[in-house]
C-alpha cells in the first residue's frame, strides 16, 4: 500500500477516536449527575421533607387514587376526595376505630400506626393510576370521661301517650354538640293469658329542651318530652319507658352505641287515667328554689305561716333541701308537714354536678312536671319573697280572673333589708291600738322592714304562677315553653312594663340567711319630718348602722319618704305589716307551737 493511502487511513482513524472520547466524557458526566440526584432524593425521603398535602390531590382526576408509603413502610391509599383508610383494616372510611386503638404505646404520646394502609374507594373503577407520595399516619388516644352525658333525676307520665324526663347533661355535648335522645316503651310480660311473644316495643319521638338560659356551668338542665303515636301502658299491664341517649357528632364516641336509660317503670295496675282529669287535688302548689346555707328559722316560720294562710287548706308546698334544712329549720317545718301542707325532697347529692345556683332550674322543672296534674296553679318564687293580695280579696278569686292565661308574671316590691322605722316609747302601730309586737313573739321581719326601694329605671326580677298542664318547661322568672304557640298572648305580665292587677310579692333580699338584728338603720315614721331640699340634714338614726340622709327630689317628693346616704329613694309600705296580726292568729288557731 502506498504511503499516501496509509496516511489517509490514519487520519480517518484518529478523527474517529476523537469523536468517541467526547461521547465517553459526556456520558460520564450524565451518569454522575443521576447518582447525585438519587442520593439527594433518598435523603429527602428519610428526613420526611418530601410532603404532598391533600390539597395537591384535588388536581388529580376524581377517580384517581394515590398510594402513600412512609419511611417505615406505612401505606395508605388516598383518593382525590382526601379519604384514606388502612390497607389491612376491615373498617370502612365512615366507620369508627376499634377501642384498642385508643391505647398509647407510652404515656403522654400517641401511638404511630405503621400497618399497611389502603383506600376506601368511592366509586373508582379498575385500572386507576397509583401515585406514590410520603405521609406519616398519626393517632389520637383518649383517656377517662370528663362529664356525664346525662344525669337522670326523675321521669313523669304526662298522659296516655306522653312522658317527661328531667335531668342534667354535659354542657359541651348538649349546648355546643348534637347529643340526642330516642324514646321507647316496652310492655311488661303478661302475668297470665298472652305469651311473652305478644309483647311489643313501641318507638316514640323525643323533643329536647334546655331551659336554663345557658346559665349552667359544666352541666345544663335537660328536659326530654317523649310522645307516642298511640296510647301506651293504658291496658294497665305495666311497662317501662327506656330512653336512648347519643353523644352526637364531634364527641369522638360512636353514635351507633347509645346509652340506655331506664327512665320509668310502671307496675301492673298502676296506670290510672283519672289522675290526668279534673278535679285536681289542690288549688295551689308552691314550687320552691333549693334551700341552702344557714337559713334563719324565724324567717322560715314567718314565710310558711303567711303563705299557708294565703293559699288556703287546698294547697301544698314542695320544698327542696340542698343543705339548708338544719335541725332548727326542721323544727319549724315539721308541724306543717304533719298537717299535710309540706313535702321536703333531699337533693343534697346534686351538688356533685356543677350547674347553676344549686341547680335551681333543675328543681323548677322537676317540680313543674311532678305537680302537673295536682293543682289549678303552680307558683314559683323564693322563701325570702312574700306573695301579697289586697286584704279585701282572696287569692282564689284573683287567680280565677286570670284563668284564660297560661301563666301570670307578677311584679315585686323590693324592700330595704336593714332599714327599720323609728318607734317611740309606748307608741302603738296603728292596728286598732294593738302594740307592734303580738303576744306570741317579738316583732316579725315583715313588721320591721317596711320601706320599699323606689329607684326608677330598674327592671326588678319578677316571679310567676302557671297552669302546669299547659307548660313544657319552667324557668326561674317565667316559662319560655308553653303548649300554645303565642306565649305573649298567653302570658299576663310578659313585658316588664305590663301590670298584673292585685298581685305582687314583697322581696326581702339578704334576710333569709341573716341571724343578727335586722334594724341596722332607722328612718322617720312620717313624711312631715323630711328635711328641705337645701338642708341635706341627717335624719334620725340609731343602732349600729349608718345614718339616713335626706336628698329629696322635687319631682319624686310625692312618691319618696327619704333617701339613704347612697341617694336611693325609699317609700313607706305597710301592706304586708298590716297582715301580721292575722297571720299570727292563724298560726295559733292552726295549732302551731
């Protein structure tokens, strides 16, 4: 071969080698970059830095499913609707977890579940694409019970087809949550004749009321009205009312596991239809607030004697002892109990449940439904409040004039608790020459405390009487749930400025637990000793209390007898004091020692 041809072939061969070296170097650089990228991705996965949120899934198709594999092997399948379940779990997406899942692997720390996970499918078909992302599933463990779902106090039959269930409920569950009830009547096994296979379980409807105006603390008052489409238990075979309570959504407790409450049991032959029809045993029933604290037995004596006389023989007083019926108070009440006027219920155990004011609303609603078919009218007021009607009228005649109303809301006369009237030596009280203090006792509080607060622009609390068959719940100052729809038209005195004629109550606030001398300050007997508007002179004072100063307002001069040192106007009101001799005489004739 000639040298020329050999040189030509050599040049072509060398040129080819140069091209192979460049390709080799480019390939090496690309391989190095891929190795570095894999190492970086692996490091990010181990440190949980590669996170895809559920909002990222919203951009996938509705039928797509995304498989999630954690660093320890956790596996879940999550669809575009952001729902995931464990692959090995037989529980559907909408189901609740097993109780064992509530146990933590170590105190104070939730257990991490590393089981394989899988989708709960919502309509996706076969052939769906799986997308791999990384997530760590966390669990939440609950311990103990904060509050009771329902605290049952009592249940009452409201007629052939209705019942009322009274109690307390956990405020988070009933006020802020969706706790609910279901009612069921189960007939007792027949004593003869039909076999047990003939027994029926009848489902009813439940209506829940929370009547305590959201004043309860940890517990709120719950009234459940159960009604049935047919009469139940009227065959007098007996039976039971069962109420099923559910926690509702958000409680963390499966709603498919209701709490069974045996609310009421009727024995065979116990049902009596006549008790739901007039005539009723009483004309008037009193439902009191819880009695608590160190009650003054003399104040209780005056109160029960006055109202026993006012209400008449066909009356009954339901009192609730929340710790206030001491031995001294019991000695006062026992004679009236023996005469059939008084029933006392021990409710001291309710203090375990933190409601409102010794569970005042609970007591009111229990008493309302307990007395539903006992009187014509049920009265709600406190033992430091004295009902009053004009001396020439009877309570029965006044209440008969209100018979077209479901409830009558009457106003108070707020009395000064520690201001008494000056009495001069050997001065009679104006009661036909009789001395202020009768032969039975020294002067009663109603004889000493005779000045009414005349402050204008204040909406003083009111109390009420109700025809109990027309009400579903009771409040402290009125019922907000009556059977008839128009509560305003059915409530005489509903608005603060409306007037209920001939019916008031004297309120001696702060006296029922006071054991000292009520007369801390004294005021003049008559208006003619008032100082002039410019003098601002001190009125007569005595005892351990403060002086009473006169600050007459010309516009109120005809309504006000004096002003105290705080500028509070007062007027003499002897309406209740005028009744004291008659009350004491009634007490004596009744045989009360």
